[in-house]
C-alpha cells in the first residue's frame, strides 16, 4: 500500500497493478446524507463543490479517524476483502516522519487491524529499489518524487540513501491546484470550491514549458496562430461527468449549454511553480537548482557522475507533458560540461513506488526485514522503531 496524500495505491502483491483510490472522505452538496469514502466518489451524481476531509495534511498523517475510514473501505469485503490476520502489510511513509506519527501507525496496524506482519519504507526508497532491479549495471540513482504534498530529491548509492543530500521542496500537486483555482477565479469564474473539477482541469490542460519566452510570445497571438490558448469544457454531471479540452478550432454544438474556461498562460504558468516557486513568494530553490545542489554540493565527488546519469522522475506531477525535457535542459546549464546527464521518466509515475514495494516482497531480504505481530506484542513499538526506521 502506497499511502499518499492524494491517493492510496493498494493491491495484493500477486497483482501487477494497484487500484488507485482517493485518500479522502468527501461530501456533496447535492447528496448531503451520504458520505463518500475513497473511490465511492465515482458513484456521486454531482461532484461540484465537493467537501474534502483529508487524513494527510502537509505530507503527514494527522487525522486517523478519516484514515481508518479509507483503510476500512479498502480492506473490507466490497473492495479487497483482506484477511488481516494472515496478511503481511507493506506500506509507505513519508521521509523523516515524526516518531509520534510512526508509532501511532504501528499501533493501528497491529492492534486495530491485527495484521500478521509489517514492513514499511519511504516511496523514494521503493522507487530506487525498482530502478536498481531493472538497471543492474547502475550503482546509484536520484529519485525525484513530486507528489501531492511536496517534492523530494533523494540520492541513493549502492542501496543506501544519502541522507545528507535529501532535499524537500514544499511545492506539490495540492499547491499547484490551489494556484490554478486562484488565477481562474480572479480572471474568469469563481472556482474556489471546485477542487475536484479543477484538479482534473490541471491534469488535462497543464504542461511544463520547454521554452518560456517562446510560449509567452505565442500565447498573446491571435487564436488562429495560437496553439496554446484552448478551451476546457466543464462537466455538467448529467451526461458529462468529467471535463475535457476542446479540440483546436472545434466549435460548440448548436444550442449547447456548455460552460467552458478559456486557458492560455495558465496552462504553463501553474506547473512552472515547480521550477520557480518564487513566482508565488515561496523562497526556495526550483527543481533543477535543488537537484544540482543536492548532487554537486551534498554528495561525494566520486559518486556524482553515477547520480547525474541516473535521475528518475516519479510522482503525479511528473505526468505533466514536457517535464523531462525541461528538467534536463535546466540542469544542463547548472552542471559542468564533463558530466553526462540522463533524466528518465518512470513508466507509471503514480504507481512506481507500489511496484517497487511489490518487487521488494519477492527479494531475499524481505522475510527477515518484517516485524510480526507476535514480535510487536512481545517488544512493542521499540522493535518497530529499531527495525523499520526510515
């Protein structure tokens, strides 16, 4: 189980792909008597103005009442139907997690659910394990994990995380969606309560600019010479449950009641915050600068060539078109010419960590790495802290 801030990726290890479920409890204005847990939101007839209760805030699991509702739903008979007493749970947790949160998780997993055994590690470590498994000749890599809550840069060499070089950036998918809501509400239509719809709009419309100057020049051109300005047709929740980007030069149907947003500069200015967070007053390095600093300033010189040649992009924000080329281009200008740079995009950025965890369960080290419920009952959280610390 990859327990992310936006979604939970969960499935039995015998499966090749996990089921992706929203990690939230939601209520709709139209169906006030019903609470939608996780993927039950797909049954909601009107997803406008959804109210969210999120268990994870700023990357950390703080609301256990909500989290248990989501896990109960996932583990229950209507979804995975898990027999916890005979199941080992492999689950992710955030980098540099607080002891109190970690210990609360052990307590819930063993005492509330009664899992047979447990192994936990961070999503970047599982992604690095998968990368090493698929690239045996490579000694190291850098995992760029850009998710809902924040972005992590995690260098790994010979299976060991270079903790002195790990960098966390506060820009994540939630901040990008909020920024899109703000600029659309200011310029076009009030969508401040439409998190669900605008998150889909961000996924469908936004891209990372490979050349900002050229895009800024093109976006102000007349529509017939402009490939950037496009219309996003909003869902009406009658016969159209999700919005879509209208094809260029396509006309609306006659007598149509379609509502749409015409987006131009917003399409690339939102993901641009990953590379330039100072645009919204966040005094941090952008993605390329932080990556160069992590490798060239925090890692030993002897391993720098290996790391620069094996950069892997994972996490939901890496689905933005153009991010791979843009990161390589920006990084090339910051790194000495004698170094080769290779930036790879994970085959499935959202589920990459889950796939790495699945691979780990087939390895030789897995059985001796887990903590069993019997051991937990005898020793308590001390054993978990010692054996599962990450």
